[in-house]
């Protein structure tokens, strides 16, 4: 049986998801949410996301999409494109979902394949150079749950959306 494909992301009001290869905010509750949700699954990410995390995270599989033949990602499988990454992820022994975890290009390619979106929506704009697809609500129309939070004056909501 194929593992479900899901997406997890944190997004500023203006669609920003990153700046210079890093998150432009630090919200411990969001990191904890990300870690708990992706546990026992397989993450598909780009090289900048791998670098931001600093390693392949324990307790889950990791597939990094990179066309750089010389680049290595210790602890992770490497794929040349999303199709290959999905095949590798489905073959891994982790029982949880396959997670599309970024960056910008991987979200754009992977979002149409996902059945569920876990999105942390921040209550303000941030400067950045990487963006989440602006048309994401074209794919996800049913809000399943929403839980608001606050960290150092920054409001946010953990939302789960389905098709």
C-alpha cells in the first residue's frame, strides 16, 4: 500500500518561506510541530532545506532532490527529480507519510500530489527570497483544524487542510 503524500510548511502572510537558505523566523512551537508530525515518515526536501536542518533528522527517512552529481547528503538518499524522490521514499521502511518539506521548487512540484497540507500561517509579512505557491488553496479547500498560538508577539495558526 502506498504511503500518503502530505505537505508541511510555515508561511508568512506575504507567502515567504525562506531567506538566503534559512527560515526568517524562530518559533520553537512550530519546530516541535514539524518534528512531531514528520516522525516515522519520509521527508523530501531540497539541498537548502537539508543544510538548514544541518543533517538528516533521526526517526524519519530523508530524500534530497539535487541535480549536483558531486553533492552528498549524509544520512539521506539522493534523487535527481521529484519522481525519483517519490519512488525512493515509497520504498523506505518508514511507516509514516511521505512529506514534501520544501523548498520553493519542491513545494511547487509536489503540492498537486499531496492529499493533506499542514501549514503554519504567520500573522505578518517577512522579507525573503523563497515563496510558497500563492495558489495553494486551489488544491486544498477543506480546513480540517486550526489552532492559534503566539511567540514573542508573533501570532500564528497551525492549520490542517485537505482536498
